[in-house]
């Protein structure tokens, strides 16, 4: 029986089945899309799994997904606070660092990092809640990051076993990723392994430095041990060196020109005096001897000081380096001081010569009166 409005009601079983199948298909498609969108989130929210895709221990054999499964020196992995020899039931604080070497040197590199650490189940790891650390997935005795860290630094404690268990081996895997969610060749990882000697293997009478904690690192050598300077710092140093060189060359040119002018004037005066039979005014013996003695003494003393400065390795600087803070820029005056000493010696010797000429010159009427 048809309804009075002229339309049929959807009571047919085939129609209901088609409607339900369409609804189920749309629901499944939506769930699939949501799952695909959530994959990067799940991949980034926790630390790495115990086994990689090759069913090998990640902490020992590395990641098989990031950087096409190959380790890279761009990933710098280091741990500090590691003792050479452990004491029974002693707690040590480890600091783990994982980073991109390009970022460490001031470049534009990856800024997020993660880690996975294992002691083979020997000893106990503990940490504070604010460190972003958790038990590793599938290995409760190992630890890893709980979320990607911006600075790639984690602090955790390791407590040694309550008895001597011999040599203890550690493995540490670290990565540096761009945070894009895709595990591609722009994400880098590296592996680090080390061991701690058992108690009693190093006596307290040996070199004390061997009993202290150490830092163990792997990664790009230049980043680990060479501090690279930025382009602006290099340009500032170049400008400072250029300024210093111009200052030194300007001083050298100025004082050299001044010395040449003085010597030239003296030579010209000597020539003119001989040409016109002129010379220094008469100087009596009672005045000439003391004056010549003083000038001769000054000449000898200046010459000896100049020779001693030439033979010495001491640098004469201003301000003196022993009264200023370390790193304060000073001006090297060694060459200038040596030149002044020899010039003063020569000038005083010339004064002795002029005193002798004055004592030998003929007295004039005004000198006798």
C-alpha cells in the first residue's frame, strides 16, 4: 500500500544494505586518513624502539630508517661524567648530548635530537621528571627520550651494582632530526660505546686524573675539538688586523721620515759651516768638560740599553701586560723603544762632538770680555 503523498518509504532490504556499505566505506576512509596524519605524531612522540626494522638492537646497530640506515659524523653524540672505575653501589650523574655538528658550529642544521642508552641491564638508571626521559620501549632497563628535545641535552643518574660484576659496557645511540616527521636522509644518527672498569683495577696511588670522570664523544672532529668562527667574527678579526697593520706602518713611516729629516738637517748644517768657515760658538774648558762628560755618559747608557733590549726576548707593550687583564689589547712598543734608545745614543754622541768643536773654536771679543 502506497502512502498518500505519493513517495515510497525506504523499506527495501537492498537499499538499506547499500546505504550501510557506503557509510562504512566513508568511515573507514576517514579513519585511514586520520591514521596517516597521526603517523608523524606517533613517530615523534616517544623514543626509538629497542629493535630496528632489521630486528637488531638499535642501541648497538643503529637506526635502519634515518639517513638511509647509515651513521653520520654530522650527528655528534657525547656523554660526560663517566668514571674510569666504578665503586660499588655508587651513583654517577651522566649528561648526554646529541646534536647536529652544523648547528653546533653556528650553521643552519637540525635542531631536534633524541637518544637511546643501555648498560646491558647492569646497574640502575634514574632521572627527574622534567628531563623528558622514559624507559626504552621493549627494554625496561634501558632509557631513551620521551619526546624530541630542542637542545639535545639530558641529565640522568646511573647507580652501579651492589657488588663487583666486572667490566660494564655501555651503548649510546643519538640522532639529530629536522622535526619534519619524515625519516629521510636529512636526519642523522651515530653510535657510541664505552666501558667502566670494575673496582680495584686502578689503585689510588696512581695518577689521580685517571680516577676522575671523563667525557666520551663521537662525531665530526672539527666540531668536537675546533671552535669555528662565524663570518661576522672572521670579518671583525680581519678588520682589526688591517687596522693594526695600518697603524704600525703609519708609525714606521712617520718616525722614519722624522729621523731622516733631522739627520738631513744636521748634515746640511755641517756642510754650510765648513763652506762658510763657521762653527759653534766658543765654550770655555771649565764648561766644556762637564758638558761633554754628561753627553758621553748619556750616549753610552742609551747604547747599552738599546743593545740589551735587542738581545732580550721581553716585549715592551703599552699598557704593560702585567697590569692589565688577560685578553686586553696592548700595543707592542719594542721596536719603537729600541730605535729611540739608539737614536738618543747617536744624538748624545753628536753633542759630544759639537762640544769638542766649541771648546777648540777661537774665542771672540765678547767671549773674552
